[in-house]
């Protein structure tokens, strides 16, 4: 994977080892490969490829007992909470919309625990799509359960422009308006405690959030693993190193 980057070197990482970046995964019944159809922990290959291209070592984190989240995060240099199914509105005190997808209870519980553990430990954290939404919910925010215009077609990524907020963490990493790969129908409504918006779409949708009081915490609503711009992931890997 090639990429856009304003600094030299793969991730700008020095030292003997690549930072270990944990990436949360799906847990799906009926996955098929070869002659097998079994339950499987799944992660689109774009995620580990993006981590690797940015100079990190990717480790998959399938749903686990939430009580293990702190000890898991303690072994990581950085955390990515990946995209996936809709967040259950029970976590932000809302009634389920008919357009909200089925719950993923085990994944919600595990990833919320991972986020809490990363925030407590000061571990650099990147939330992607669902991961950004969960970060917002973990800090007491709410979500819009359906918006139009951010999905090109079922199973097809679209592109639209996002504009950074000047002076934000995201704005320092990507200072210009640029087109990004997008596929989501939910979005941030009320920001969680301490979070600020750091990028917007043309329609005003919050496209990135960050926690200024933290070491390095960023959420992006789009899917950088489906594009060639390495800057966001490289920034995480640098923070993790």
C-alpha cells in the first residue's frame, strides 16, 4: 500500500521494534473459507495492512471477557477500535430505531471495556467508524441512528470531502480538506465529555473527534483502511512508539 505522508520514513518510527497495535475484530457465525463454515474472528485485511504500512505490528483482538480489557491494553503500544455493526442504543439511553441494525452485545461490551482501559492507561487510541461512535458513547455522548448520504450503495464504499478544524489534533495531521472512503449511516449527535469535533463533512456531520486532555485519542468516521492515505495511522504509530 502506498500513501500520502508529510514526513519521511515508514511511520517515522525509530528503535528496534515496531509498536504493537491491537485491532478489535468481528466475531461472526457461518464464516466460509475452503471447505469450512464456522464461527470466526474476522478483520478486513485493510486494517492490518494499514498498520503494517504505517510501521506498526498488528494484533487481532476478538471479543473477550471485558474484565480482561485492562490487562490486554497493558500489553499494547496502541489500540484501534475497528468499524463494524451499529452500536446498541441501550448504551446511550435511546430507543432502537427500525433502521438500526441488530445488536452485537459481546463486541459492544468488549470494545467499550477496551476504550475505558486505553483512556485510563493513556494508551494511544484510534477509533474508526463504529470505533469513533463507541468512543463518543463511552464518554457519555449520543448518536444519530440514521443519516442519509454517507453510503454510496449496500456494500460499496463511497467518497466525500472532510474539512479539518484548524489547530486540532486531526488538523495537525491532515491540514487540508480531502476526500475520504466512507460507509456509515449513523453519526455523532451529542459529543461525549471532554471530546471536541476536529473535522466535518460538507453537510455538517461530525467526521472526526478527539480528546484534547489525553495523550493521543482520535476517532474518524471514515475508513482509512480502504484508502491510501497513511497519515492518520502513522500518527497513531508515532504516538505508540
